[in-house]
C-alpha cells in the first residue's frame, strides 16, 4: 500500500481546502473522488465568498480567515476572481430599517449603508424606482465555481504535489487506511469531506447525526447587451435567510410582511442572489426544499418565483435564461458545520449548508492546524 500523511475523501471545495492546508505544511496528501470531476454543490453554486453572511456568528473568524486564504490562493494561482463586493438592496422601509440596524451593529468600515445615487454608480443596471438604499459590503469576492473547482486540483498537484484519484469511490475507511474496493492506501489521518452523501461511508453514524439536505434551484442567464451588475446583488428576502441579520429588531416586521405579500416565495424558500462571471453570465437563484429525499425534478413555477422577485430589482426583460439546474447541500440544524471523529484519526467535515464556498478555506486550515498540535 502507498503511504500518505493525509488522505482526503471528496474533491469538492471542503476536500480541496483541507488538501491545501495540509499540503502547504509539507504533508504528503492524497485525494479521492468517486466522479471523473467534482460535480457536487461546489460547482453548482454562485461562487460568493460572502463573509458578511457570517457576521456575528460563532464562525465569523473562520470566515474572515477563509477569505484571506482564498485571496492568497487566487492571487497565486491566477484563477479568475472578482473582488467586487456585495450589495443588499432595500425597496421597503422595514428592509431599509434592518439595513440601518445591521450596519450600526456591525460597526465595520468595510460594511456601509449607501444611498441610491451611490448604488446607481456601482450598479447602473439596478432599478432605481422605489430604491431606498443598500448595504455595501466591500470585502466580498466572487469566483466562478465551475472554473475554480476545475482548476484547483491542477494547482495543488503542480505546486504542492497533492495526488488526485478520480473515479475512486471510497468504500471503506479504517484507522490508518482508505479502501476503494480491493485496493488500499495507508494514511495517518483521513478526512471525510463527502458533502451530502450519508449512505456510502459510516452510514450508521450519519443515520444518527441529524444531518439533512437542501435542494436549491438555480438559473444561468446572459445579459442582453453589454452590461454588468457591478457587485454581487441580493435584496429584501435575503434578510430572512442569513443569521447575520437575526438580531436586527425590525426583522420580524420584514418577515411578517413577506409572509403576507409573498407566501409562495416563503413556502419554497426563495430569496435572490445574483453574481456575474467574467464572461458576463449571470448566476441567479435560489429556492430551498429541505429533507433527506431529493426529487430529481425541478419545479418550473419555482424558477418563475425566482425570476419574478429578480424583476423587482433587475429587469428580466434584459436577460436570456440559458441553463437551469439544482444543487444539493448538507445541512446541520444543530450548528454551522458538522465535525465528528467516527474512528481514531478519521475526521468528518460536512454540513456547512449554504456557506461552504465562504467557509471552506478557513475550515480546512482549522482542522489541519488542530491535527498538527
Ligand atoms: C445552489 C447552491 C448555491 C450555493 N451558493 C453558495 C455561495 O455562493 N457561497 C457559499 O459560500 N456557499 C454556497 N453554497 C454552499 C456550498 O456550495 C457548499 O456548502 C459546498 O460546496 C459543500 O462542499 P463539499 O465539498 O462539502 O460538498 P460537494 O461539493 O458536494 O463535494 C463532495 C464530494 O465528495 C465526493 N464523494 C462523496 N462520496 C464519496 C466517496 N465515498 N468516495 C469518493 N468521493 C466521494 C463527491 O463526488 C463530491 O465531489 C451553495 C450551494 C448550492 C447547492
């Protein structure tokens, strides 16, 4: 059997982040993924490294560190990214009040309230009618998930000697070894980053874990014409989805209004995030269906709910939808991330929910630094 310091199962962003943190310390690292290329949540997302969404949560420092590591990797590898920041738009007085409350609470010069005239300069394509203002969080970075997740393995291989084994479904793990069918690899530490797959490895453990899944519908569109959105965008419904806004006193009022005005959006967990790649393509989403059973089929009316809400701040007559898909992530109601040690020197890291791109590098760094003590 070949011998390694660290074996990582799963080449999604969480696995790649752990591979980076270990290999950067000079450890001998091997990665396994059952697919010919990563095709899970990590290539299906917006590519938002959105630290403001973690503000005030127990993992806020991990998010900040993650963003710093991402910037180092992106600069060193030359992979496309855009440090464009993120704008949360408000069109209702109660949303605007939450924005004010949040910015006051955050008390951070990189998170500020801006008025419609400044928004018009940053993002000329955004609707101005009824716009009251927005939160501009300038430190947020955008990556193209398909691009970055495809290129990171090559970067890790050539710069740090990480070995990748694609089309290798790990079927058994014991302390000190990873098995793919009859073949085995020895490793001092094994890190299991298998996303929302709870059935292949440690099924009894996952059965008891309380972890679940969320399915999100997404669209990709081209702008008609040569316009860009500037920062990544979101709006009022997003205030309901992220814990950073949870302590804002006016949030309950926003929630009650949306429940009365947009009950279908609330039922399907629709809120709006928009990012734009270097090619001009817009990534638009999303919805949330929770539960272990994931339907393979998308609901057309949910896509329509997404587009209807988008139209409140970005005219949908100015885009052409090119692609539709859904992604699934692992959710952990008990906390922001699921970490467990089912066997000595075997570590599970999953359950990062809708913040895995943001948190990945910080989580990888944290796990590996703890193992090195
Ligand atoms: C639609 C959508 C939008 C999102 N937007 C954002 C965003 O903008 N910003 C953000 O921070 N987060 C976002 N997220 C969340 C983020 O994408 C996830 O938290 C993150 O990608 C999870 O990464 P992962 O590596 O745990 O899982 P995955 O990407 O699913 O990777 C798991 C990998 O493990 C492999 N695997 C599983 N079992 C085995 C096995 N037995 N042997 C070998 N390989 C195995 C799979 O093939 C897969 O490649 C979004 C998620 C979705 C679905």
